C-alpha cells in the first residue's frame, strides 16, 4: 500500500485516494492537508461527492441503529452441515 501524500502533494489526489480519505475522515484520521485536498477533489468530482454522501449516510445509520448491524446471531449451521463441510475439507487435502 502506498504511503499517504503529505504537504502540497496531498492537495492533488485521484478518485481512489479520495475514496480512501473519505473513509478515514469518518474515523477522524485525516491530516489538515489531506482534508483540504479532499475538499478540493470533491468540489471538482461529482462521483466522489456522491460516494462521500452515500458512505456518510451508511455510517450515520449504523451509529443510530447498532442493534440492526450486530444481529449476526442466528441459528447458524446445523451439526450435520458442519460435519459435511469437515468431511469435504479433509477429502481435498
């Protein structure tokens, strides 16, 4: 993975770097230069602006409704299904 740009180089980012910066922004982990560069990029690129709006909505929704996102406790696999999987994995070795 590339080292993040710093100083004036952070002002000029491509869409991939802007997407990564938007994710880090939600966690509050952006330098001042990168934040400024992201704002400049978003002013020029409507696709990154849309992406930022979408991930902010998802982030806000996840924070407002944590019970929905953490309900991964379901019935799970039956013991029979687990045994079949173990058997197939052993056969592949």
